[in-house]
């Protein structure tokens, strides 16, 4: 082993969590549990990395200081808050990886958390839109749904109406979410409901309907990431075979947005660094903040040529029993999307799959995992390749 490994994790339920009234309570739901799951003592932790977007969701800022409220044993350890839009959780993970590789410590705690549901709906849209380029994009109606509605519209204009593919993605992820005990929405909505506009499934930002959009969520997840020699003595370990991060321009006008060039570059770099081909992966968890994002991610990862992602979706390649299952967890679409927690959650659930601990979500083949977490509209792009050790 030559790379840091995940040796423990914890995950809260995602949704409207009235029993966790603030970000401090969310941190408390997962921080100590992850350390206990890893089989290490709090005193063994050398550094803490906290991911939270906030942006106005909660009045309390300086969240890194709040970890010690629940783990006073970590007093005087370095604690740092990370933020990179919807890829905030992965940014915190990369901070931990760098910390270990630099020799500054051997055991780290990564926590991702967000409290969103206490904020009024219109304000949520304004907060999330801050992750776009406000000089030219502040007037987009519908918040980030409006941004991805424009992306979907442009994709349809270039490659034809793909509403069937988007509805298939939504239906797949909702069906998968039924098996996820932490998912916010555990209901199989079916293709017909997701495909048709209705009173219960209206257009939010045409051509995107409500079933094309991820949920507003509270939630938290945590990982313990350790040096490889610590991982050798752990009861199980999941190694980072690769961890790539590429950042693209923020303004939509600065790039061909429907090509997802940033995600494409991140996938290429991660697969190259891992020394594997896409076909070697058993499954992937990808960032489906909107169904069009998963469709574009299918193309960016190389599962289908540009403009032909619908083939992989409609042919069942990405289904749970397909050649490349995508979002067996239900994805952001059904699991929920508490911004800072998302990247940490994706890695935790991938690790569960690799260790055979995913319960009803468990895939029959789980040898090598890909994780793609994205901030903004394909701006902050993180791809990990994970494998079980031993």
C-alpha cells in the first residue's frame, strides 16, 4: 500500500432533520461515530478537515471550531474548514490526503455537513446561485435549477430531445434510493411519473421538471482517513488508488458547457493515475444534482461518446444490474444533497460497497469504484478511484 486509506465512516440520515437544529448538531451526529467505526481513539487523530458550504444557510460561521464541542479530546489539533461549492466534501478529503502525504500526521477525521431546510425556499435559491458567476449569471431565474435548465436546453438543441433519458435517470435513482436507509426520499416513482409533466411534477426550469432536481437537505457524513501503515492494522481499509481535482472557468460563457470538459479531464487524470481503464470499475457514484448532470457525467467518464449518453442510460448499462451501475445509493436525486456532506457521503457509500457493508444497496461485484463530485456547473471537479485493501 502506498496511498492513504479510508478505515472508518459514519453517515446521518439525509432530509429535514428537526432533531439536528444547527450545523453543530449535525457534526455531532457523525464525528465520534466515524472514529469509533475506525477502531482508533480520538487521541490518535492528528488533523480534522471540515467541509461545509453554508453561504448563509445558518448564522453560525467558523464551523471548524465546532468539532471540538463534540470531541474535546481533539483540543489543540489542527482543524480547517474547506469550501468548494457542491464539491466541498471532496475538497476536505483532499486536504486530509495532502496532510497525510506531507507527513504532518497519520490519522485524520473528515466531516461534511450542511443545514439547509431551515432556510426559506427563495433564499435557498439565492444562496446556491452564489456558486455561479454573478456578474453575468445573477439574473437566471430558478437559481441553480435555472442554470442546469439552460444546460439541458442547449444539450437538447445540439443532440435532440433527451427527456426519455432524463426520466430514466430519475426513475433509476429513486428506485435505488428505496434501498438506502439514509436516503431522504425512499420512494420508487417510476418512469411514467418522472417523464410526464403533472401537478405533482411540474416544470421547474424547462426542460427540467421537479423529478429532475435534487433535494434540499440537512445531513452529515464523516470518514477516518489514515496513513497506509495504520490501515494495515485496521479491520478493513479502502485505498485511494487515485484522487484527481481539476478546476475550470466559473462563467458559463467561457466554455462549451455541454461538453463537461472539467469532469472529462478529472476522469482522464484519475483513471491514468490509477493505472486502470473505465471498464475496470465495478460501479460509480456520480454527481447528479440534476438529471442532465448525470447524463453529461456518463459522457465525461467515457461510458458513451459526446451526445450519445442516452444510449447507455436507456440500454440499462447504468442500472443496478447493468455493466456500470451508477448511483446505487440513489444519488443526490433521491439520497439528498446537503452541500458540504455530499462528497463525503459519496466516498463513504463507495467504501461500504467495496467492503461488502452496503446492506440492501450491495452490488454483487464491487472491486473498484469511481466517485465523481462536482462543484458549480462543472467548475470544481473531483474524481477518486477506490479499492478494497486485503
